């Protein structure tokens, strides 16, 4: 079953009409109003609903197909697929961002252990080498699709971190609930090829490109409280950065 889409057009705007349509459909997908699997009316019906020409509507749909938000299937029509998660580069957790975007986050905890810090992690967390730290590794899902593998290291005693709690809550949520005040972080974004293990966990082929993000977070006293190394599927995930002219 399909339903008319609440699309409004500003014909006096310099923004092309096809792009106005595409933006509104994309917003409906991002808000969860058009969940994965939703079918759209055919181009002729959509054109009639909006008062646009069929070529204009075809251009809007093709724009969303090219972005990976829609797919055309013979005998089925146009359907919504998993939208890419857009994450602003700010001090927030992936779990929080997915929950706010109605992406139904879930987590599989692979590792939750206390181990001696190796030299690199010890330097990053400003601890003596060999100091016991918490080591976490999790796979984050969005709408039952694997999205990211997240590895984190934290000083012992910051919060009660158990596999059960980490499956139900984001790491930053648990830290905040324990009274940890995260103030600033240094972050680096990059890309590399997937290892065999990563490819299996993320349902990708070995060597597929992955986005990477490493982050070290500090509290309001300047203490390093968390270091993370994450990889993301670029077909489902992107970072957004706002640039301001000085």
C-alpha cells in the first residue's frame, strides 16, 4: 500500500523543483516516516499529486536512487532502502545520534574486559604502561543492519560497564549517568580497507572501503576518560561538518 506524500513546492524559489521534491522525500526517510521497504507511487502518480511534469519527478527519484536512498525493482516499483546515517562532527555518541534519528540502534558486545594498557593506549589516556583499563569492542546496528565496529579503552572505575548495560545504552549515556562530564575531544577521520574479520562483522567484502574515526575524550578537569577507534560502512554512514568563514 502507498499513500500520498505531503510534498509542498515553492515555485517562486530559485531551488529547482525536482530538488525540492527530493529534499522532502529524503527528510521523510531520515525521520523514519518512510521506513526501509516503503513503496512509493509510480512517477506518473507522484507527478499528478504534485502538479509536476513526469520528467521533473523522474529526475527527483533518480537523484535519490543515485544517493542510495531509493531502489527501483522490476515488478515491485520504487522502494526505500536503508538511508545513510548522517552524523554531525560533535561530542556525541553514535548510539545517541541513531536514537535521535529514529534509526533503532542495537548493540552486540564482543569484548568487555579489564586488561593492562599497552604503551600506545597508556600514553593516550595519560596512564603508566600496564595500568589496568577497561577494553570494549562492540558492533552497532541500525534497523538490524551492521553499521560500525567500535573499540574503546577507558580508565577503570568511571562507570558500571557490563555487557548487559552496554547492549541497552550508549557508552556516553552510561558515563553521563555516572557523573562523568565530557567536555572536549580530539578526533581524526580517515578511511582504509576492511580486514577479513571486519568484513564478516559488517557484511562487506574483504578489502571494502571503510570510514575510520579515532577520538580521545577529556572531562572538564582535562583528564582523558575515553579513547575510541571505530570503523563505519560508508554506504550507510557519513560525517557532516559545518564550515564557517573567519
